[in-house]
């Protein structure tokens, strides 16, 4: 399941950088749950061609991430926002002023991402 989540995130961030043909085949196989044979028939290419295209797309999407790091920044931001949420709830329960200081520090980190 983790691989599908990774592919989804990479595709969400970088999918538009693929060609239309790559996008169609990739979406069918990865998200549409087509078999390689079904995708080959629909797109009139060989089964091996579909396999190679999926591998090439995966490699390309990973290369974009290694250069741009948008998915990692997104995940880091989500984690920091979750921490802010937890600190806000703690502050509402306890009134602890340290929570506000921690929220300020975390919000600066988000600004630096």
C-alpha cells in the first residue's frame, strides 16, 4: 500500500510533466488497476512497452522529486501542522504559555520550507 501512496503523491506533484501518452498509460495501470495486457490492448502497444513505460515514468517522477523535493516539503509541512494542532489543543486544555512559544517556532520552520 505504501508504494501506491508514494506513486500517488509523486504523480500528484509531477504528473503534469509527463507526456499525455505517459499519463494515460500510467493512470490506467497504477490508478485504474489495469493489467499490463489490458493497458497494452487499450493503448495499442506491447505488454513489454507498457511495463517499460511504467518503470520509466516511476524513475522520472522520482528524479523530479530528488531534484525539487516538493513531496518531502509537503510531508514535512503536514507534520508540522499536526504538531501545531496538538499544541493548540494542549493550550486550550492547560493554558500553558510554552505552547504558544512552540507554535511560533514551528510556524517559522514552515515559513523556511
